[in-house]
C-alpha cells in the first residue's frame, strides 16, 4: 500500500521527554551469554569518567531543556563506580539538565558489589531504584552463566538494599538454560516474591553470535538451548507471577501494581531520551544516534571536544514500525486510534489489514481501540510485530 509523503516523521507531534541513560562500560568478568558493550579491563576507567562528564556538558541542549523524569545507569556494571565517581556524575547531570525532583533514578548492580556502605552511599547520592542482576538463586545456574556472585549473595544483596531504605527493586532472572528444570524456575519466581521484589525482568536465554556461549555450543562443550523449554517456562512464569499479583505489563517485565519501570515504559511509548557513554543510543523524535562502541576512541574523541556518534534520520515508515515493535509487547498493546492520529489513515488501514490474519490465528485480539497479544501470541511477539510492519519500499518521498 503506498504511503503518503505527508506521513513524514517531522510532521508528528512529539511526546514528553523520557529521560537519560548512561552507559558504564566496565565489568569484573564476562558472562558467557552477554553481547552488550563492556570491557573487563579497568585500565581506562579513570579516563572514562572525565570523558563522560564532558559529553554531559556538550549535549545539554539535545533535549531542548525539557524536564528529565528518569535517569538510568546501565552497562556494563555501574555498581563498580566509587562513591565519589557517582556523586560527580549526578552533580554534573543536575547542573546541565533539569532533572525533576520526583525523577526515577535507577542503578544497575551486581549482587557481589552490594554492601551496606555502598547501598547507603547510592541512596545518599540520589539513587531511588536498583536493578540487580540476580539471574538465578541457584549456584549451578550461576556457574553455568559465569556470573561473579553465588546464590547466597543473590539473596543477601536484596536484603542489603532493603535495609538501606531502597525498596523499589527490580531483579533480572534468566530462564530456558539447560541447568534450569521447571521446578527450579518456579522456585526462582517464588523466592523473588517472598523477598518482596516489586519488579522482575525475566529473559529467555539468547545465544548471541560471537559470545562465549555461542562458541561453547558450536564446539558442543555445553548443551544447546531448547525453544520448547523456553516457551513452556515463559507461560509458567506468566501464570505463576500473575497468581502472585504481578502485572505482565511487557513481554519480559512484570511488576506489582504501581511498580512498573518508568524509564523503560517511556522507551516503549516512543518518547525522547538521551544516551551518554560508549555505545549509548539517543532518540529525539525524528532521528536516532548512537555513540561509538569503543572505550579508547570514545575517550580520545571527547578529549578533543568531539562526540563520536553515527546518526540516522527516521522516516515515517521507520517511526511507525518502531511504535508497533515496542507497543505490541506491552499489556496495553498497539493503539489503533493513536496510529491514525499520529501517522495517518494510510498507516491505520495498513495496520488493520495486517492484523486481520493474526486475529484469525488467535495471536492478537482487538479490544476497544487496541491490538493486544493473546497468551499464545506472546510466544510469537517478534513475528507478530514483523507482520504488522509497513514495507519501507512503499514509502514515497
């Protein structure tokens, strides 16, 4: 279906600002499954911080001085930062960006980095939410993943955070590994609920090309991943956590009422954000840009007052596809009326046409103004999104 030139993204209304993401690209050791940008060498850590602070200063106008409602420190392992380093980041952020007094400020942390001293320092610095990389409460799972912590530290880290007065906690859990039968997966979920965790991010283990896990599987040193096991454990997760009062508000994220991640929810709604640090991505409503994924070159460029990034101007088709890709994963689904209002009648007709066979297949339901994944449809979320996409070759202009 031809798409009119008037659907160009620059004509679309922009939504409120999402927030700030800072990428801290250092880890103690490499998890076998991870393909994020990081370095296990800390020799550039001291040079990295001045570069990051300079980028904050240079990019203060990127979001046109709109209020910042979320700040998220990810990585890598932000919990490796010293107290003075974290304080300096927040000091410069507050000086150059209008951060709202009620902003959600999240720090990603590994269980082995938590201590009563550190958690108290984080809270004092302004952190009010922790995302802890627990992954499992069983030692054999953690060893298989090459995690740096053990099962006891996984539970202790949560108690340390709660004792410091940080109750807004999310933990990551991984399912679908060869070391995790269904009964152990259920135990992980129940342990999280018993520990009073208000937010869970649960991910099916993905074998990313070039990772240590990919190499071990190809060399038959470890068992491959079973798609059937992952699908079964996904549905088990959905059922058990909903029984325990959690909302399954996004494919990989579940939360008690009122405890959704405000930062990630903003991503899924397509609002604007700035990404700072090596490999970090930014979106300002009409373009995306991403910093170089190389710590040394990032530091060298900032020393010369240059920000090393690439940029892509987004067309109306690209923006429509991204909205579909993110919104269809949420419990509210893809808003059909929003598509018509923001992208035009051609996209509205395309969406309705593409959705019809998926509704017949019972992977989607149309409720009121939205298209929402069914329980079975959630197993095919990426495929559903792809079938709802507009073809970029059909865009004029």
